[in-house]
């Protein structure tokens, strides 16, 4: 199994349970690891044979910006389902962080895995 990854994607979102959070956009940081078979793309050097991370970035950004979630858990669960379905991913690991949510911590967030990670 090969992995395509995206780290520290910054996306502004309506996220949170407090009234003030429903009125402002906050920056989220998104990391995603996605299982793929990079062999075909390595041979052909064609983006058509690769998991196009630019398309994944565009989809993640559009999904988060269009939604108004209360919990990071909900956002992560629904985003993982969209990515798995649209990009035919057998496995992914998704991390969504909310910097500044807790004053004493640099960031807080949630990490989820979906699917089966094969060797």
C-alpha cells in the first residue's frame, strides 16, 4: 500500500457550539493520509493514474467551507465518508485540528481512520 498525504491544509470554517462561534469563521488545520496504489502512476507519469491531491484539496476545502458544523467529530466523520466515496479510497486517516480553541493548548482536534489499512 502506498499513501498520498496532505498536511496542515488551512480551511476557514463555521465550527463550534458557542453562539459567537456560529458568527465567525475559524481556521482549521486538516491532515489526511489516503491509501492508494502509486505503481501505475509511477510508470505512466500521468495524473490520470494518480490520486490527484489537488482535487482532494479542492474537495476538502469546498466541503468544509459549505458546512456549518458544531463538532469536529461530525465534520471529520462526514468528510471521511465523502472522500472515501468520491476518491474510491480503501483507507484514510483524517486529522482535523482547531488551533486556539483551548487557550492552554496550541491546538485540539480529532483523528479518525476509516477503512482497512493493508500492507
